[in-house]
C-alpha cells in the first residue's frame, strides 16, 4: 500500500480529516436510513434486540480509556426507552444521520430480516451499483442503445438514428481516450442504464459533456439519478470544471433529473442544457469513486454467479473471487471514515444474506472483515474503535460479544 499515494499514511490522515466535513452522498444516506428503519421495526417486535447494540458499544469501550465521542452518545441513547431509540435512529435530521454513520446496528450479526425484506433492501443497495465499462463491454452499450425505441432515440441523440449509426457512434466513443461509459447492469446482466461522458475543451475550460439513456422498463428506480451522480464524481476526479447535459425540451424526465442535481437550466441548440460547476478533485472524492467502482464490480460478479447457478438454486458467493473483492473493498473503506465503513458493512451483510449464507458463515464473514480492517485503521482511534464492534476471531474460538463458540462448532 505504501507505493500508492492515495493509501500512504499522510494521505490517509488528510482524507480522514476531510471526509468528516464532506456530506455523505444521498444514495449512501438513503441506504443507511432504510437499514435503520428495518432495525426500528425489529426492535418494535423484540425489544431484547437492543442488547446486541449495547454489546457492540461495550466492545467499543472495553479497555479504551478515551473512547470516541460516538461511544458515549450511543450509550446514552441505548439507555433510553426502546420507543425513543426507534424514533431517534430513523429521524431525518443531521444529528440522526451522523449517528447512523457510526451505528452499532450496522455491525450486529443478527439476521433481522425476512427474505422479502432482504430482496427489497438489496434492490435499493444495487440501484447505485454503477461502474465504468471496460472496452470489451462496449458491445453491451451498443445493444443497450439499439433497444431504445424511435422516440427514445430522438430524446437521447436529439435526432432520429438507426442501428448502423449507433455502431459508428459506439466505435467513436471507444476510440476516444477521454470518453467513458458508466453503466448499470440488471439481474440478467443486461445494461439497462448508461451514461456517456466525454471530456472536451470549451472556451479554455475543461467540460464533461454527457448523454444519459435508461431503458423504459428500468425507469423510475433511481438508476438515471445514480448514473449522473457517478458521472459527476468521475468528471470531478478527471479535471472537469463544468458538467453539462443537453437534451430536447420535451424530455421531462431529464429536465426533472437535472433539477434534482442542482443544475442550472437554459436553452441550447438541442433544446435545453443543464450545467453545474464541478468542485476540484480531493482525496475524499477519489476514495468515494474507488469504493463505488468496487461495490459495482462486486455486484456484477454476484449477479453473474447467481445467473450461472440459477437453474440449481445456488446463490453462494464465489469463494476465492469473493475473498478478493472483500480484501480490495476492505482496503478502500478503511480510508473513508466510520460512515463509509458502516455503509459497506451493511451492504456486505445483506449480500451474505441474499447469497444464502448460513448464520455461522455470516458471523465468520464479519469476523474476517474485522481481521482485514483492523491493521488498516490502527492509526485512527475512531476507526479502530468502531471496527472492534464487529465479531472477532481468537485462538481457535469465535468470539461474539463475550459469547464463546468453539470453531469446531461453527464449522
């Protein structure tokens, strides 16, 4: 890690300091809120579940003479009546959002969800699993564009185009080293949403020119919003100072989406133009882009595996490649603060559940994640303390908040 500037100790300290002042992106906030709504419902059905949250806080404080401020905050909250805890963890306030970013309920290994809830939550989590396509996947982009109807093609390109024109367009994009395609894959590994981003020089300014397309059956799920969100982050990290989207005036969906992203709207040659000034690249923005890419890569591999084994009903995570993804993700989340770690652990837990992992495999997976994270966050007391809330693995024994389980029993 020392050979990569983003991960050297000085850069990590700078990133951690900066990441606390940067608002979590809207998608992460919604994902975390959705998880805590599930926890709130579970607490309503079984108040004893609050003891697991208290056990995590005890693990944070154990042997730590100067615990982070969030430890005392959560200790006070969890000492309150269950009804107050349920209300507080789902409030839409800055204080509640900050607490959710360092929540013990992100770390507990209890399986609180029904299968239907898991499927709903997983759909929410993977709605933002967008990734930059590799050149070998540009054929997927061409197929995606060809699935658009005649009217949708006009909305996308501001004119009527045929399949041959689309093939030429995709080939030109592939030859342009300063253009990328950001895409979202559905459960059948079809590209149902895509954003083309091209870096251009206009009036001495670096501009990211974009074109968005989402298949009709995939609309109204937030895919287009997250594609623009990822595109804005990519443009920021590649030197663009302005992010531009042009569209025909009657494209009401694009008009509303540009407004949601805070773009200034005005007339253009193609009808309408939305643009927004792009903030300079920071270590925090680089880290967030890397995390998004790795989560999307993990999501793609999981979907590929599920598709391949759907006939026999197996939905297990691939062992070796799954471990590789965990290792890469663990390195990335370690530089993003407790909020990034919490959001990743939540997604990781639900991925394990969705893949059919047993309760023992679930706890063991969290313990492995803790073992990988601890050396990466040892330099920061807040992160190190937070990671200690995960289940631990000892000498021949799995330790789950003071409850010892022989490894032979787990396996």
